[in-house]
C-alpha cells in the first residue's frame, strides 16, 4: 500500500462533498445551533485603552426586561488559565479591574432574548480611571520583547559579510495591521449538565477548546464536548480560545441555562486577534555578479500587553536563498491594542514583502533581471540544515510562471511601458514557505454494507478538508468515494490538531493513511485462522485494495471483499485507529519542505490620479501532490485576493487618542472586491513531497504570500518609485 507511486501529481477536480449542504442551508454553523430554554449573552467592551474600571453600576441592567445575570469583575468567579500552548488562550476575562486595550470585555449580560441582552448591556454604567496608553509601534516608552517561542537564526557572519560586500541594500519596510474578517461571525453556544459541558464554537481547533474549557472551569476534560461541523472561515482567527468562548460558558453556568453568544462585526475586530503591524529592516550584501553574501533581516511587530503572539517575519530569510551569512531577528513591541495573533501566513506575509522587495531593489542596483538574480542564488539544499529538501520545485515555479506570464517581454528599465494614461509594470516575487505538521489521530471503519466511515476531531474552515479526506479515504481503502463518509468537528472523535499553519492536510492525511492501513491489516488479521482464504498469510504490504476488495498484489482474482469478510466473521463492522507524528529532520535525513511559489504581476498606475490596478496575476505553486486541483486552485486564488487586499487596501486603523479601532466594520475596513481582482492564473508544478506518505504540502496560506512584494515591485517597474509600505495608498503614488 504505497501511495505516491500510484498517484498522479494533480488529483481529480471533484466538487466539494459539502457543497450542496452549504448552498441549501443544510450545513449548520455554530450559531445555527440552539438548545431548549436557551438564553442569550451580550458583551460590554472597555472604551479606554489603558487604566482601570473605577465605577460600575449594573443595577439598571439587572432590572431590565428579561435579564438573567450580569457578570463583571465584581461578581465573576475565579477562573483558571488555559493550558500552555504556542497559541495560548488570553488570561480568563473578568478577573480584575485593569484595562489593557480598548474592546476588552468588562461585562457580560445574559437575558431571555438577544435583543434584551444587548439592550440591558447598554444600561451598565462604567467609569474609568485612565492611564497613559502606548499605542504606536515607534513609541519609545513601549516595552520591547523577544518572544520566548522565537526563531532567531544565524549562520556565518552576516555583519562581516555586509561590510565586505560589493553592493549593499539597506532598506526599511512597513506593513499595517490587518484584521482576519472571516465572513461568519464567531459564535459560541454553551450548555452545562452538571460538570459536563457541550459547546458549539467557531474554532479551528476543537480539541484545544475542550482542553481549555476543562482547565478554566476545573471540570473533567472527558465531560467537555466541542462541536464544529462547519465554521464560516477563520484565516487564523479561530486558532485560539478567545475570552468570549469562556464568557459564553461562564454565562451559561451562572444563568443555569444554555447560552448563545454571537460576536458583532465590530467585536470581531477586537476579540479574535489580528495581524500585527511590522517595521522590518533588511540588509542584503552581494557580489557584483549577483551572488548573495549576506542577509540581515530584523522585524519589529506589535503585540498586546499580555499577548504571546509569534510573528516569524524575519525567520523566512533563513531558508529562502543559498546565502552563506544570514542573521534574522524577530522582536516585538507591547502596545495597548487588542490581541495580535495569527492571520493567514502569519509572519511570512510581511517578511516576504520585506525580503522580496529588497531582493528586487538589489536586482536594479546590480542591473540584473530580478528573476535571474533569484535563480543565481537558488538554494539547492536547505541552506540552514544543509540537508536535501523533501521536495522543491521553486525553479519550475519560476520557469513555468515566467513563461505563462510572458516575463521575457519585460523591458529592464522602469517606466518604459505605457498604455494611454497608464504606466505599466511587471513585478515578481519568490516564496519559500515554512513547513509545519502536528501530530494527528484518525479512525476508520468499514461496515457490513460496504460503506466506510472515517473521522477525526479537526475542522474544515472552508478549505475542503471534508472533500480531500473523503478522496484519500476512498483511495486508501479501495472504495468508490460515494461509499465513504469523512466526518470531523466533534471532540468525541480521535483528537487532531488545529486547521492552521498550512499543516492539516499533511497531518490528517497521514493519520487517515495510517488508520486505513491499520484497518486493512485488521481485516487480514481476521483471516489469519482461515487457510482457505485467498488472502491467508498476507501482510498489509502484500495486498492491494480496489473495488471494495482486498487482493494479493498483482493478482486481482485472489482476494475477498470487505463485506464478505465481515459477513463470514459475523462482524457488523471493523474499525482501526491511526496516528501520525512527523519525524525529526535529522532522523529523516532531509529537510521538510513547505510549499514554494512564484508570483508574476502586471500593474497599471495612473500617476496623475495615484490610481493602482492589478491587471494580471500568474501564480506557479509547488504544493507537492495536489489532491484536488479545483480546491487547491480555490485556495490559491482566495489567498491571492487576500494578498491584493494586504498590498492595496487592508489597514486596521487604531485611533491614536482612544485606542479604538476606528474602522471596525465592513463599510470602513477596505478589502479587495471583484472590481479589484483580475484574472488569476494558477499552475501547479513539482512532485509529491517525500516527508509524508501522502506527498502533500499545504496550500492554505501560500496563496496570500508574495502578492505584496510582487505588486510593489511591479509599481517600481511601472513608475520608478519604490514603495516600502503596504497598503500602497494613493498618496504614495502621487
Ligand atoms: Mo492559519 S493563520 O494558520 O489559520
């Protein structure tokens, strides 16, 4: 049962198995769930960025119609902290009077209807004692920290090499705060039964929600069940267990009734994390003939007062190029802002903008084509480990992308292409994405009617996990996909990791592979005492699965069907578990590779009006084995739209006086819309990856990366103006 040799690189573009459920409303999202006698919670948020609550009068709210409970720091019970994690839960809410950011929850109101709860919430009187907030990344009073989870890297001597280089680029790039903005408002529906708790929650990591709620409330983890069959997007916002999740469960316990809590859109801007702003200095040294001799990248990103967000912006420079001297440092500055956290391609999105812009700047200093400069510094082996990559087709990304884009038609000189009033520019960026894979478990069952049921307590955040895992399960069991159900989103299933870090498909696919392999082995084991079986004496490597049957390798006629084996054994069904944990690189003898990519972008700039339009995007992506071309393409074009947003529109604006997010609505926070998005061509190249038996590399995040640099580089090519700050706004182009 080897997988890779049998599989083509690009899998069938089958439709989403959950598509009809979603478009007919039969797919239930967390806020679609209700319990009998359910109450509703509304949140009250602090309106200062720093200080303490000095006055609190809840009496009018408590007397308001339908109100069941009003909880503040004055009457909330003591709650424990969540479990340790690199995606730690913020400290439990309502435990003291301190205010650390505008939007921090200061009260929760529970009432019979949602309208009664929000009406009563407005009747709480709160007085504050203000402290001086620290809100700007360059405020000298701000505390600077080195994240303990950080990934600073050094090889060679970057400072000495910079001193000795023929050519040096030294530039500083900035990126704005962005907000994840999944379409689905995050919701938690919580119901207690004694110490047992059932929660429907908008999360990317149900097993972490279970562990966190058990620890926070001091109840047995086995009694906590978290359900999330569907979630309306996440983009990283669902990777932590946020305070509102705890407040929903607390409200339900205090009110003695099930409680539903749905965040408002403005609360989505302050309560579930956002992408930090960065200031990044990049220095690159090179020889005259375009060999990189030094890269030094230092990032400063924003983090909340109590936050622990890792933002590995500079770290990507470690593995991007074959450069002997590299130093990267990721530093953070604490501000009185809502929690920063993961947002699609955290760190990579901003770090790639800085590094790939600086490489572009170097290409002009050297008089070299930007693509040629990248090819001259291609990392044939992992430059930090010195080990061969588990797969790498970045060269093909460059070549195929350039060919399809028509890069060879690009004149070298900036400002030399024009179309009427519009200046035209071509820009590109390379992407070397990091690798991440967490341990995962799955269970597979084949039933007496020949159908299969495979499951794991993970989530499908819209990326297509249901569909590709149905495909894989069918392949690993030799069944028609129509006979296979893949299920997820329920912590009563075997535990799985977060849908994040572009790591779930490899982790879960490997676990599903192991479970299905163990299941085939279990079927063979039932035949061990049956010398008459055509499969007698076979081990799992001696057989092939196809058409609902197990047969001897190369001998299709010598086999038995699952249904026949179960019937003969008098079994209703047979199940097996499988788990996966990635090996260490030194044990595997290779460096695990994330996906690679190259972006080629044509922009048009009207220099009189400061208008910028993206006219064409070609993306060439090495995602290892692509399980479902249709879904993978959706991931890349969705990410590309997000990348256009980061490059041109998205900016979470904090009011410098109050610390309030000033544009916390879909009317005010600009995202790329249809009119901003051109035709996007996506090509997949490469071969199955060797680090996992399924051959996949995640494509969930890489689609966003590289767009900011490619657009800024194209703007330079169009105008001769180097923009080192995103989003690129009209004033920068005039
Ligand atoms: Mo992604 S930011 O790991 O959901």
